[in-house]
């Protein structure tokens, strides 16, 4: 039982007051919720630290939940301090959401918070390239502008997403046959370089990886892009692209990623920026190319 001397409805009244929709008829449902949370609280975190695993792998699907510091709720045993609930199965994740929704309807919403994993990131690729001036339509031809940018965006995104999907299947197997993809678009004129450019961040929303796995995925994506590049270079969207001059990334210890000497990068090695996958890398904001110092502040 959830308490030695109190039933669940009484515990709810103690911790939440009486301004809710809970009645004695909800006792069995509350007991189910309590039992479920206790099962999650009793679980050890499976899989260890994701950084300890060898070879390409998906990040651990486990999620950890806590309550705000100092908060106790009716479903937490009185002897437990700083409880943590672990969800490592899709069935438990579904059940958790159902219980959370039920408690909200009863007027006693939970205060559970998912604990972020500092070493994990969504699998994404940052895509940037300049546009050749001779391919840009006249600025006063609105129809040509619309047609040009629509064809450009559609061509690049389809080409890159296809390569990312192939890389994900190669690394993780058939579980990656279906994914939700989010594309953040920051294409336009770059005041930092005085050039028109394409700028996308293509995210596989349901795939969480560590930085090492993300860099391996980038290598596979570039291999696939370069393998198929010859078949599309004649298309207008591909012909309009021009690489942004970059040199290979040089990283020493935990220092911020920087460019260094060596062989100049190929087009797709330049377009799929490697620097975003290293520690202390700063992600650009939408429409922002560089940081500029302004006194004690750093402005995009």
C-alpha cells in the first residue's frame, strides 16, 4: 500500500489540499498510479553512460524524471528523499503519459521534470553554402525569385535528408526506417560575408546520439552525398551552389573547434560543417552568421 495509515485520497488531500476533483471513487486509480510510479522509482538506470559504449550506437532510450528541489508529492513514500523515476521502455513511456493526463483531469497535475542528458544531442546536420551570383534571379522579378528559392530549398533538403536516412540505416539498422525530420531554414543574404547563401539545420527528431556518433554519421552522410553528387550536379539548384572556403577542423583537448592547415575541404565536407559536433561549439542562431563584440556583450 502507498501508506501505512492513510489511503491515497487522504494523502492527496494532505499534500494538495481539497481544491481538486478527487473522490473516494478514484482510490483504485490512484493506487494504480502509485504502484506504477513506485515501479519506475525502483528501477536502476540501464545501459550506463552512453559515452562508454564502443562503435556507432543510438543513445540510451532511458529517461529520468525528478521533482523540483524540496517538493514532496502524495505518491512519494515519506522516507524517500530526492526520488528519481526511470523510463526505459516505450510501454512505460506511454503509460506515464496516460497517468499524467489522468492526474491532470483529476485536478492534481504532477510536477515531474525530465532530466536532460548533457552529453546527448539530436542527430542533425548543419548545411551551408554560398550561391553563385550568375544564378541569382533579378531582385525585381518576384515570380523568378519565388521559383528559384523554392526549387533550391526543395532540391537541397531532399538530397541531404536522403543521404542522412541512408547513413542512419547503415549505422543503426532497420529501426531507422521511419523518422520525423525537422528542417530549420535560415537561407538569405549574409551581411557577414556580403553573399547570398543557403543555411539549413536538418534534424532527425527521434534520434539522440553523443558527439562521437554524430561525427561518424556526418562522415557517412558526406560519403553518400559525394557518391550521388555527380547525378544531380546538372540540375539548376545544384549548379547554383558554391562552397564556403573552410579548412579541416583542428581540435586540441577541450578547446573550441577551429580551422587549421592541411588539404582544402571538398564541397560537401565544407557544406556539412563539422565544427558543430565538438565540445564548446556555439550553434548559430537563425539569420545570425557571426558573433560581434560590443563592449561587455557579444551580439549576433
